[in-house]
């Protein structure tokens, strides 16, 4: 059973990786098609597309398997991976100095801190969540979206998006991507097919993670925190590293923060809202609080490092990697 579960997790992870790569490419093309700025595209299109597996796993874990802790473990583990590992690897592959823009720190970074604080306050306030928690998280994400609109060319994003939805391929906004209706139709088809594969693979990833946890006698949240989270973070890693290799530091870092904000506010908020409307009880375990504290610590340290001269040097990148290894090892040992 252990070998079967391991194979199921591996196959599901590989499918999520390849499908997520195509999904992210198609999504990114649509962002370019509408002329969205790099940092805004990284915080919206790239972040949402790369976070789709986390959202689906959180939905399946609570609605189909009644194991909300799997969603919490996956999202917090993925957030730790995103905030500590991805920027570090980007610093090594970037052809130039990994310098973060002011917009990323002042908008995405600070809003991410606010997101983590809200999450901690909600968890400490009540271990049983109601539909109002889901509404609070989703409303906070809407505020983040509105904040993106206020910066640079992103302020016209809402208007362009509405026109794109209404007019489809006939939308004629001038952007750096030449208007090719045939290409757009192809990317939309790829987007839909990739999403179907991600949905199916996410279901089996949750299923086999639960089987593995039961077989080994390990709390499901730990399997989700270590294995499932790493599997779902691969699309984020692929997108950010690809941007960093092209020297697009703004997109790489915006995707990291934007993905984590989406994971927490929508990846937890939407399942909570749907589950409570279905009459499913949502309770937070002590282990969830423990790993969340690790997320808060890593967030503060990373922002402190990035805020100093807005640069992430290779020695500091190594420090973040060691911090990730230490936190994960400690949480697994304590559990």
C-alpha cells in the first residue's frame, strides 16, 4: 500500500507539473494579450494559474474527504516553499543582480504580511470557522486586486478584462503581443484541457496522500505540509525561475507573493465558504497553528532580507534555503 500510494503521489505530481506548465503559459499569454504590466501580471495571471492545484486540493480535502487540515498543510507548506526556496533559486539563475522593485515590496510584500496576520488572528480567535471567515478572506483578496489596479498600467486592467470577456478575440487593445485570434483560441483550448488534468490529478493527489498518512500512522497535515505542498509548488517554481532567467525580476517576485496571497485568501477562503454552506464543520487543529507560526517567521525574515537594499544576494539565498530545511525538519520531528 505504501508503494502504491507513493506511485500515485508521484504520477499525480508529474501530471500537475506538466499540465500546470501549459496552464501557466496559456494564462500568461492572455495577460500579455491584454497588455498587463509585468508586476501586475505576475501578481494576478501567473500567481492564480500556478496556485490552481493548491485551491483544488483544499476544495477536495474538505468537501470530498472532510479533512480540512490537508488543505491547511498544503497551502502553508506551499507558502513556505514559495517564500524561501523560489526566490533563492531565482537569485542563482538570474543573469543579473536579483533586485526587487519597490512596487513588489510595498504592494505585494506588505499585503502578504497583512494576509498572514489576518490568518493568524482568525486561527487564534476561534478554532471553529464559520462562513464569515470565508467571506473575510475573499473580501480581503478583492481589496488586494483593487490595490493592484491602482499601480501603473495595471489600473486599466479591470476595464480591459471586462472588454476582453465581452468581446473575446475581437478585443483590439494594443499590447506587446500582436493580435492573433487563432493563437488566442489555441491558448484558451490549452487552458481548459490543462485545467481538466489538474483537477483530476489534484483529486488523486489528495486521495493517495491520505492513504499514505493512514498507512504510516502520520498525521495527514504533515504529509500535506511536506509532500503535497512540494508537489503543488512546482508550477510556481517553474514560472518564477523562467522569469528570473529572462531577467524579469518583477514578475518572478510578484508571482511568489501573489501566489501566497491567493493560496491563503482564496485557497482557504473559498473551501471554507462552500463547506460551511454545505453544513460541514471546519475546525483548526493545534498542529495547524504550529506550522502557521513557522510561516509568519519565514515571512518576516524574507521581507527583512529583501527590503535591505532591495537585493537578494547568493549568500542570503543560501540562508533562506537553510531556514526552509530547518523549519520543515523541526515541524516533522515535533509532530
